[in-house]
């Protein structure tokens, strides 16, 4: 009986070790994908913000929102009607994007978005994550622009 118990325990050990090795490999591949794709994720975010600002301005038929990249590489959006600004800062080293919005109430913290790699089944890509959930980029940007313009995040709120 002891031989069977020993054999089973050894098999459990090997299975656990294999799972740990697979997880470590998966994390390594995801990190590599995040590093490789991070510049494109940052570029896509800037383009999406710019596109929504352009659409906003076309509806209002005035230059309500102004977008610019700063010499430091940050991306800023100004709301001329409210004298407020939103800054998006890309931390290349840590794969983080910090969103500061001066129109947000003081008790609300800056928003931290993390660039994370993931397996698509056939390849690896990267996406923005917040609080361990994938970011719905159009909804996120619209909510921040609404706050910037002095409105509530959601239309119903």
C-alpha cells in the first residue's frame, strides 16, 4: 500500500510542477507580447481619443475639445468650455497608461490602465486592462470626455 501512495504522491507532485512551468511559460509569452505590442496599443488609444474628440467637435460644430501630443510624449485633451484637461501618460518601462482628468472630483484617483499580453489561440496580442478586466475603449473614452466636459459619466446618471 505504501508504494501505491508514494507513486500517487509523486505523480501529484509532477502534475503540480508541470502546471507551474506552463503558467510561468504563459506569463513569459504574455509579457513578451505586451512589450512587443505596447507601442501599437498606445498609438491605438491616442487615435481613438482623437477620433472621438473629432466626432464630438463635428456634432457641436465648435472646437470644444482640443487634442495634442506634448513634447514629453503625453497626450492631452483640453475642454475649452470648462478650462479642464485630460492627460494620458504612457509609462514604457512598466507598460502602464495613467489617465488624469482635472474635471474629476478630487476624491477620485487617477485611472491606471495596464498593457497586458494574451493568447488569441493562433497568436498573441496585447490589450488595455483596468482592475483585471479588459477595457471597452470606446465606452471608457466617452465616459472620460463626458466628465471633462462637465457632464456625468453616463447619460442616465
